């Protein structure tokens, strides 16, 4: 890799670090190409990415970003899982590590907050951003539905009373 390619790689990583909500650092302990491809596919499906990077280039790329605290974790054969959704990359990495002992979770960060492997596991147990949004919409929508039911109820009761009087007088 020549100097210009390294500069391009650092710039691309720096742009990634400025856009994402979470970075999960994993250690590859001899995964096969098929296993690595399966992990990348799962990450892509969840809206995340998984990239193997040279540690020295990643250290240069995190300078000036909120992820500068993860520099100490960038040792050995590591890969970076990133996503805009703070839960997606962590969830996929943890799920994959449960079924594959060749992927180890080293740690990561969510903004300036550096996370240990246990912190990443806790983050993965949270619901996704879309699930939280749908839950919030449900909570906001529920009172409106109840108000509509309360407003409509007297009219329907009144209609039943009129109907009962009409049936009584017809008989």
C-alpha cells in the first residue's frame, strides 16, 4: 500500500467515524473467508458494516473524532464493526460471537463513551432504534385512540336509546 492509498484509507475511516453512532472492535482469531463473508452479510442486512483495517491507519483516523478513546484497543488482528444505529453493529457482533468462537469482542465506543466487552453486550441487549421509535409512536397514539373512544361513546349510547324507544313505540 503506497502513501496515497494509506491517506485515502485514513480519510475514508475518518469519515466513517464522524458518521457512525457506535464502533465495535472485534478480534479475528482465524475466521475462514466463508465465516467472514457471513458476518459481513449479517452486518449489511442490519444496516452496519464490518471492516478489517490496519491498526496504525485506524489510530490516525480516530484522531479528532469522538472515538479517540478506543486507540488502546487497536492491537493485534482487529476489525471494526460500525453502524449509525447505536445497537445494530453491537447486536450482530454479539450474536455472531455466540455461535462462532473465532470472533472475540474487544470493546468499542458509543460517541465519547468507551465500552468494555460487557458494555457492548449490554448495548446489544437494547431494542433497536426502529423498535424504540415504534414503541414511542404506540405510546403517543394510545391516548388519542382512548380520547376518540370516549368522545364517540356518548353518541353511540344515545343512538341505542333512541333505537330502543323507536322499537318500543312500534310494538
